[in-house]
């Protein structure tokens, strides 16, 4: 099961990287087209779609690699059962919030598909397509938070501490 979950998180990260490359391509196409005095419609919109997709798809991988920003002031003052209790409470709250985000993201994409909602820009993209990446990203984030909660309850969760957590700064 661990290998399957890690594969899911890594796969989403690779997909996020692919969308980042797409973002780069859209920005470069926009720059080149302006310099060459022609216009490619929709490059700005697609750059935005790709940026959102890469951000949402990278959330779970970032969480599982301890790269999310954590405010540990209170946690660092606690020891033993109090610290573990606060970690479980925080992870449970994160699971609930991730479940809400996933539910409403999936619902938004579904309604956009159902009502044939399209963007108002000149690209006229069906909105369920870019919203699908957000829905998938939030669902994978929900899985990652449940994974973290289960690991914490079972006493197998490893959290970055001290210098390891500070390597982001």
C-alpha cells in the first residue's frame, strides 16, 4: 500500500511538472508571438490553467516531503502525549478541510461539465477541463492527509524537525 500511495503522490508531482512545462511553453509562445507581430489567442488563459493545475497537483507531494510551511511554535513547547494529541487534532482538521475542498472542487468541475460552462475569454475552453486538475489535486491531497493521520495514529509518522524543516528558508 505504501508503494502505491507514494506512486500516486509522485505521479501527481510529475504531472504538475508537465503542466509547468506547458506554462513555460505558453509564456514563451506569447512572448515570441508579440515580438513577431502575430497573436495566438488564448495563451494567457492557458498559462493560467496550467499554473493552477501544477499548483494543485503538487500539493500532496509537497505535503508528503515535509515541504509545507508549518507553524511549530506551540508544538515545539509540547512533549509526549500533548504533542501527539495536538498533531492528531491538526491532522484531523486538515482531513476535514481537504475533504471540503475536494468535494467542492469535484462538484464545481461536474457542474461546469453538466451545464457546458465555457470560459469567457477568446479561448472558449470548457471550464471542466482546467477544473478537473484542481479536483484531482484536492482529492490526492485528501488521500495524503488521511495517510498522514493514519501514520500518526499508528505511531509511524516522521515529521521534519529543527534544521531539516528549516532547509526551505
